[in-house]
């Protein structure tokens, strides 16, 4: 691999990665399209790290720059998500096997969820990167689970793999999350960027993978749960998972 692109939407979702890169050596900062890109060495892996901000357009624009301007030849996204399937709880970790845009509907011209003229609704995550992310998440959960449980009052994290769905909507109601469960029974988690990144990476033949920690369960309690998780906990998870993943990759 020449250079790994590492993205999150918000700074709390990146953890201490940029500080780690600065401590390890020189980091070049490039400003482009209202974003900063940090080019350097991340736990032994040549990397370019950036924050996409929230939503599918922001994510697509950012990953496009990672590929074309910064020559990333693989991309990993880390962040938080709402749990959708009933057994996916706050504090759990979800590694995507596939991603889909739940708000994409060009019917009756194309089947619901299908990306027009690409002939597909689901985009596979790269199996090798996803296996490494899942192994890193498992190791993080085993090493830190009891500490996380006592420090943050969450259950010891479980690691799930499967479908993550993305859309330009923060899901925060019982009706909203139930509608997703009914329409897409295999959806584990919902967020606002992953499937956009997976589509752009697919179009360019760039492998990508997505790991998400569950900050809320996409119901009426989601806004408060999301805010609390993001402020207090998200960085600990991202730092713990990314450091193990990058050391295994490097
Ligand atoms: N990211 C984290 N929680 C989410 C939710 N409930 N809906 C959409 N994106 C999210």
C-alpha cells in the first residue's frame, strides 16, 4: 500500500491519531476545499488523515480528494453510528461488510436503493481491511472492555459485522428506526457517510472499510446519547481500534 486514507466526520471520532502522527515524525498539513489533510506516518503506516464533516456529499467530496490529490490507495473510515438491529447496543462496535444508501430512491426509474446507472445498491467493504479492523476491535474490546464498562457505564463492547446504512438524516425516533428495520432487516447500524465513501471507492477500484462505534440506538434518546458518547467516549474507542489496526497493518 502506498498511502492509507483515514477519515472521520468529526474530530472526536479520530481520537488522538493526529497527535500520534506528530509525535512520530513530520506531518505535512494541506488545506483544500475547506478541509485540512494531514500527511505523515500513522503508527508505522504512510497515511493521509482528514475530517470529512457530516453527510454524504461531504464524505464523497473528501474521499475523492484523498484518492485524486493525496493518492490514497485504500481508505478507512472511523466514527459513531446509531444501532438499528435490536441486539446492537450503545458501546458495541460494527465493522461493515457492505454499505447502502437508505435514502436513495429513484423509483420507479430504478429499484429503490439502487444507485442509478451503477446497477447496484450495496457496496462491499474490502474483506482484508475489514478483517483487520474486526480483529483490532476484538482486541480492543478484550483489552479495554472491563475498563470501558466501569469508566463509562456501557456494557462490555460486542463486535458485529454486516450491513451499515447511510443517509442524510439523523434518525432520532422510534418510528424512524422501525421504518429502517422493516425496510432493511439486515441493517445493523445507521450513519451519514459510509455508503457514499464506499460508492466513490468502488467507482475508482480503491478498497475501503468502515468501523463504527454505537453512540445511540436511533430513537428519541439519540440526540442526548449521541452528544454524550461523542464528547466522553468516542475518542477512546477510535484511538484504541485505530492504533491496533494500524500496527497490524504496518
Ligand atoms: N450517527 C450516530 N447516530 C446516528 C443516528 N441516530 N442517525 C444517523 N447518523 C448517526
